[in-house]
C-alpha cells in the first residue's frame, strides 16, 4: 500500500470512531472534533490528480438529480441525521456557522480525496467493480451507520450516491466528483438552515 492510502484509511478509522463517540460528548466538542478531523486531513488533496470533463459531469449531475428524486420518495421512511433539538442546540450555541463551513468547504474536498481520489484509485488497479463497490460502501457506512432495519434503506441510498460520485470521478475526473459533492453538501447545508 502507498502512503496516501494508509493516511486515507486512518481518516476512515477516525471518522468511524467520531461517529461512535460524538453522541456521547458535549455538542461543542462534537462540532469542533469534526472540524479538526476534516481540517487535519485536508492536505490529502495534494495527492489527487485534477481532471475535468463537462460531459461526464452533466451525466453524473443527471444521475444525482434522479437520486434526489428517489430520496424525496424514501425520506419519510428514514430517520433524520440531526434532530430538531440538536439543530436548535447548534443554533443556540453559535456552532451552526462552524458546522456549515465544515459541510460546505471541507467535507466535499476531504471526502472526495479519500473515497474517490485515493481509495477508488487504489482499488481500481484490482478491478473497477471492486473500486466502485468498496469505495461506495465505505462512504455509505460512514454516512449512515445502520442501527435499525429502516436505516439500511438510508445506507442503500448513500451507497447509490457513492456510486454516482465514483462514476463522476472515473468518467469526469476529480473536479467533476468534487463539484457534484459540493452541490450535495450545499443542498444539505441549506436544508439544515431552513429546518431550524
């Protein structure tokens, strides 16, 4: 394994630990721990080769729009990632700007670097199917660790989103995947703002 892959796997492991520990620690510590984690691994971006294809980006954008429509249909069956009480506490504590900055500015870059730019790229040498499946499954499980049977539906939806990001990366380059992930993150951030 190469050095970037080891570093990416450390990020994945730390993110998994964060997912387990964050509900057990104070809200302020959870927000700043996420910000520190994303900031700490932002430098991985230097290992990515920038490429862009507008045709592949638009194809991936169409797939993403279909995914959004699918999410609209299944969202009534999914548990929400942040409860209204958590969102109110984020606003009351003044932590929402930090969280939004992480979601919109850092998370897309770090996530695409780790899951597509490094993990997908490393696994593609062993086969495209493995690269698509493993990078998308790792992404989905870290986005929504299933705790109840209905959570598997959310995991499936995020697995499909990971496949779309991987398609955007393979066909359109890192920049295509990053733009698409940025759109997703901006929509998610807007949803958080307008729910509160």
